[in-house]
C-alpha cells in the first residue's frame, strides 16, 4: 500500500500539538464564570466549601503527580500538606513574612523531606513503599508536629489571618479567587508538562523501567522530580488550607487524612490530573450531602468504601477513566451528544440544588 | 512485501560526521562497536568468558547460538543492565564500561528486548513519542510554561512519530494501547520506536520470535532499509537461521558463554563446533521459546546465582 493512504490520518491535535489557543479560551471563560458565579449565586458557606474543594483537588493533584505519573505509592500526603500549612503559619506569626513568601516557603520546605523519602523510595515499590512512607509520616508527626510547638503551636494549633496582597483577600469570595488563581496556575502547568517529554518520561518510568532506560530516560531523575513536584504542590495546598480555615492544629494532619486523600484520588482516577478534580468532587459531594441529614452522616465512610470497591472491581482508572470511556462511546453517536450534555448540566444543577437545600449547614441565604 | 518502499524514512537528527558508510572491502573500516574480554559469572557459574565482539560501521552482524549460550547476557552487559566482572565496551572509540543504561542510550546505543518490552498501557503514538526522548532537551519549566522552544520540540517529535507510523503502517493503530496490539504489530511498533530513537548502533534481541512467518519475511528487508536510510549498525540475536544468515554481513556463534565461531554466514554455519552445538539438533532450532532466567539488573546491585539454562533447552 502506498504511504498508508487508506489509513486514518493522525489528527493534528494529538498529544503535544493541541489547539491550545481555543482550549485556553474555553478554559479561561469557564474559570471566569466560576469565579463570579460561585460567590454571587451561593452564599458565603458554599463559597467556602468550593474553596475547600479546590484545596483538596490540589492535594489530590500532588498525589497524582507521584502515584499516577511515576507509580510510586505514597501515604504521607497529609504530612506534607501539614508541613506546608505549619511552615506558612509559623513564618507569618513568628517572623511576620508576607503571605506570598510564606506560601513559597511552604512549597519549598517539602523539598528536603521529599529528598529524604525519595532516595530510599528508588529501591522500593508498591506496598513496601507505602509502608515506608507511612512510617515516615508517623515519624514526622511525632517528632516535628508534636515535638516542635514553635512550628505547630502545640495542641492549641496556629492561628493566621487571610492575606492582604495589594487588595485584601479577607472575605470568602476574595480568598476563593486567590485559591482559584493558584489552582488554575498549578493545573495549567501540570497539563502542559504532562503532555510533554517530561510527562511522557514519567509515564514510561511507571510503565516499564527497563524499556525507559533503554530509550535514554534517566528514571532516577524523573522519579525524584515527581517526588519534588508532588511535595511542592502538597505544601502549597497546605498553606492555602490553613489560611482558608484561619487555624489548624496537627490533629488535622494525622495520617488518617493521608488515607482519605489516597482513596479520594483512587476513586477519582489516579492516572489523570482530572482524577484529582473528580476525587475532590466526590469527597465534597458525599460529605456535604450526607452531612445534612443526621441519620446519613454515618454513611460517609461507607461511601468511600463503596467507591473504592467500584474502582477495584471494574474501573481501575476511576471516575476519570469511566467518564472518558463513556465519552468515547457518546462521541460515536452524535445524536446522543446533545442529550448527554443536557443531562450533564441538569445533573450539575440538580446536585447543586440538593446540596444547597439539604446538604451541610444551610447555605447563607 | 506490501510495505511501501517509496516513502522515505523520517529525517532524523543523525550525527552527520560518521554517517557516510565506508565502502565494502575497505581495509581500514572503523570499528564502530567493540567489546573486549567480557567476563560475567553468577556466583560460581561462568555465564560469559572472554567474549570479544567487533562490529564495523554500517554492518549487520548476526549472533546465533543455542538457548543459554549467553547471547542475551552479553546484550545486557553491552547495554549496561548487567555489570561485567571484567572487560570493556566501546562505542565509536568511547569507553562505555562505567556508564548507566540510559547514558549509553543517549550516546546512541539502542536495544530491543526479547519480549518486546514497551509501554503497554500507553498508546502507539505515545510509545513513539517516548522514543524521541533522546532527541529532545527541554526540561520541566520550559514544558510546563510551554515556551516556544519546547512547543517546537514537541511538534518535531510528533512529526517524527507521524512519519514513522506511516512507514511501518502503524498509523491506523495510533490511538490503540500497545498492549492491545497483536504480537506481530507490537514487534513492528518496537522497530518503529527504534527508528524514532535512531541509534548509531542497535542491539536486536530476537526480533522475529513470536511473529508469523510472513512478517518474518518482511522483517529482513525492513532491517536492511533501516540500515540504508538511518545509517544504523545492527547486532542481531536470532534463532531463525535462514533469516539471520541471509541478512547478516558477518555472524558470531556462541555456546556456553564463549564465542565459538566468527566470519561470513556460510563459514559460521559450516563450522564444526557450531554444527555440533546448535545446528546438529534441527528439531529444536527455532522451536525454543522457553524463557531464559531473568538476568537483567533492575538496580545496580548484581543479581547473583541465577541458574543458567545449562546450554540445553529443557
């Protein structure tokens, strides 16, 4: 056959060369609408909840970078988040650093810890690495969180103020914008690099270390890079979180939270950055929906359990993989597309309505 | 063969310096690749003893021998996955002996694995893009911010992958996961990855194993074309004797960790020791699929005491 004429031509926008301009426009519009719609249409409480969701999605992203991209299982997510949170609080409270410097230091403080766990992790895989990171998390919890009140404020915890950078970010709506901005920047960066040689080298390392090395990929470098990136994102999320709730003690960053984050991301889909978002959606939906009714509160853990079983049994790539497969199916039947889109929007609005009317504490309104 | 010969292989960033092949019979052909006095033992077991192999620029050299002869062990030493007890590995006059596998790959040493090791959960296209790794340079920040240089590099990698898919007829499968391909197509993808990687010197470990006869027949001409157009030099392990002897300029035969014969294919096949060790049992030739004990090195630590096949198939 001559030059594969009958073959499908590979679409231009595959992988690296997406029409970023168009996509960027849509994304920017969506973000702008969200930024104004959430505080305007819902009350202060739901703006707070949505900010909370963004923080958790970012924590989830830190795990996707490590577990999803290079395949290293970590159960120390909460510890890194806590380190970031307390570092940002401590440098503000004790040294009077501005918020941006505190947030930056929260990201950077994780680097030595990533290095410390990253190097032994080069020789460990799977369950063994999970146990090692768990032990490391417990160690930091005992030595640093409990043993260093300067950093964590001991049992009473640390109190901080929302930042004031040029304009005040004191109100929930303003702080929501700040978090949304940081979140979008991190997401865009991740989106870009994961579709480049760096992201591919990470996935190659996860898939097959031998083949990756034979193709000239320095697997040690990319594993360490993933550890560092994951730590920085977690630390940054920590700084955003403690400024969101304006207070925090080490009780909030116990290793139980690491399990929660891990399960959240697995349900969302650990291999894709969208999985972190979907995991965050899942977390918020189930806590806020079930929290509203006294009787249902006890089902929050069960929801996670059921989600986890669903992933393990039938959808290893979580909600992200499930939705992608469904979308591929829908794409082949153009007539369905409009219907699905309408259903999706209806579902969105319905859930929102359910949340606001029955979920959580009643929305301010 | 139905594969299109009119299509030129994609332009590759090959070092132009040594690209020109020295003409046949030239007395001072440069040895592109050489390994000298390689010794490997697992515990008290000698897997390789004093193995020396030399491949000239532009040659296709075959390597035959029964299972357990040490061929794959030698490949592991050359590509750096296994550390030899003694001996040197030289590529283009450069000593590779102390280098890690990925450093050797960067310097232009490619290899394929016996079981077509690729990234099964990734798409065909992504596999090919990964193979471009050594031709791209941009780091995390350049790519994360999608600076101009990084975007250009991405476009070039995509173009290379696209052109290569056309040449080996993989384009219809570009979206498929590598793990979902038939074995023959998977091996084709492996070769396509080699094309993208464009090494100066490539080690092929049984490229014809497990694929259909018709595909095997297509493989020879394809390998020749790779050599002509990519200026790649090839050392190939193969159990398909007719194919490898038809393809090779020279051959080596190994048995029990030693090189027992070297020279023109006909010469090697006629060598009494080769006949005794290998070709004397025609019923086993080409039927041996028994996996050899893993001797690769996932970490720098030496794997010791892996039992050798004992030279005879089980």
